[in-house]
């Protein structure tokens, strides 16, 4: 992988105008951490998480998809593609953010300012080579994929759901779903411009 300073230099060299950087990878791979670190180190940058486009639990219950929440079909993919297109076009854009503690998306919670040049977008399915997600491919100026071993993902996911108050059975259910989504990301995503590989020993 490129070191962090080299990654920053590559982003800074993208040129003038609104530039979009995708940070993709499986659940709990470290996307949010890397994306936040990039935004903190870059001048005039904003972070836009994909998770604000989770479908509400009422919709998932009605469609029988609650048990696989987090899978590609449990997001408003069309809405997300429209958002990324608007951000790419420039100007100020308001977007929803997901509150993990409340388990719901909150409209209008985030904003990309009109003067913001660099926008780092993070999410599981930014490089997924399936319709409609593949419609994102031409909107990215740089793509970064995070790879991580299953042991690391399992450890982080178990901790995540334990922190959310799940019992052992609940953790096991979430883990099955999350690891299935991780496999789908790793097998079905387009190659990225930069790959960051985290071994099972990475903290």
C-alpha cells in the first residue's frame, strides 16, 4: 500500500475543481477511520458517509429485508447516486447521516459547502460492480479500497455489536449478515486506484 503521506500527495495532485475520493471496503475494515484521517489532514475537505442512505427499519420490515440490513438492497441506492452526482457538479449540498445509536438516518444533518474542493466519500458499496451501484464509477476522481482479513473483521464486528448492547445470539446473527456482505464487497467490487491492506494482526 501507499503510505499515508503519499496518499495525501496523490489527492492533492488531483487538480482544481470539485474532486471526489471514494474509500470503499467491507464492514468494519476501517473505512471511517481512514476517511476521517484524510479529511483532517487535507485542506478544505469534507466527509460524506454512504450510511445516511440506509432504508428505514419500517420499510425493511415491510419488505422482509430487516434481517439483512446493511446489504446493498437495503439502501436507497438511487438516492445516493443522485447525491453523489449533485456533489460532483459543485455547489452546496445537504445530505443525510446515519445515527448508529438511534439506528436511523437523519435528514439534512450534513452539508458540503459550495467552496469545498475535496470530498471524501466512504461506504461499503462505492466500487460494487452491480447495478445501480456501478453508476458511481465515472464520478470518482480517486478510488481507495481497504482489504482486511476475516479474523480482523470478525473481531471488530463482534465488538461493534457488543457495544450496541446485543447478546450472544444477536451478535451471531449480525455477524453472519455482516460477513456475507463483506464477501460480496470483496468478490464483486471493481479494482481501486489504491489498495490499503490490513492484515489480521492490525489493531
